[in-house]
C-alpha cells in the first residue's frame, strides 16, 4: 500500500520554465515533508523540507506548497536550469521516511 | 568529512550466495536505515535502526538481515541471494527518527545472476 503518490513520472521543461511535481498522502499523522534530489550515480540529497504548520516554504529557486486539508504538497522550481535535471523524490515521515516513486526531470536549453 | 560510506560500490553475486553490504557513518547519528531503489518504485525501506542494539523491519525486509552493534556501523546481510534482489542499495543516517535530514551513501549496485 503506497503511502505517498508522486506525479508525474517524468517531466521535460524548457530552460527558464517552472516544473511542478506533485505528491499526495493518506496518513494525517505525518509531520515532516521533504523533497530529495538525486543525480545519476549518486545518493539522494535533501533539497527542501516543510512541516505541516506552514503552507509554503521557499529556499532559493525551490518552493514547497503544502495543502494540509487536501493532503497534498508540491515542489516548484523557478527559473529552471539544465543543472536542475535530476530525479526528484517527495517523502513523508513520522518515525520512518517513506518515499514517493520519483520524477525524472529534464531541463532542455 | 566522510559522512555515510558504503562498500562495495558494485557487486555481482550468483543465486544462493550470501554477502554483507557495509555501511558506516561518522556523524554520530542514532538513526540508520537501508533502502533499495528499483526503476519506477522509488526508494523502499528494508530495515532501520534507532540506535545501537535496536533494529526493526521496514517495507521490504524479506531476505535481508541487519544488526547494529555500534552507533557507526549498520551492515545489511543477504542470506541467500535471489535475482529479485538485483537493485541499488542505499544506506542513510539521520540525527533523529524520521523528522530530520537523512544523509545517504553513494549506493551499492548489486546484480544477482
């Protein structure tokens, strides 16, 4: 039973565009919602995270939007660059970190 | 400043063989975990540990054993390798349980033939 559903599976965006990746969860007990970025051949690395007491968090070009009532959260990348091409994972956590299935993002020049 | 170190980076096993994937962290983190990554399935939790001497099962524990005798080390043992265990394995550590940044190793790519 998948605890977090992530979409889309893959995404191609032109440089400067704003890719949006979405995640939905079921369990209202989750209290930490991170996004991880993974480059080929590397382990995932924390990109940005949010707690359920806020609706939005920005760090540089990356923004998490959080909708507690809808049990959804999303990642927006402003002014996307080819260097942002990677696989992105959302995750949910209470005591254990559970990941979505990932989104392969490609930014074309 | 090593962080989380996994060895080996690559391994080929024959069906039925056993092996241990090593994981060590130098950040004095209490929480450590093992994930496997398969195409289209994200990262799935195999086993985790909240401290030395304490381990618990994750989402996909069958065929794997773990132990945690020290804070630094968290080895993953494959008892009798099967082709279904062909995957990329990641070890991670974090300061607390779940709600904080997890640091991942570089991964071990395992092929079972």
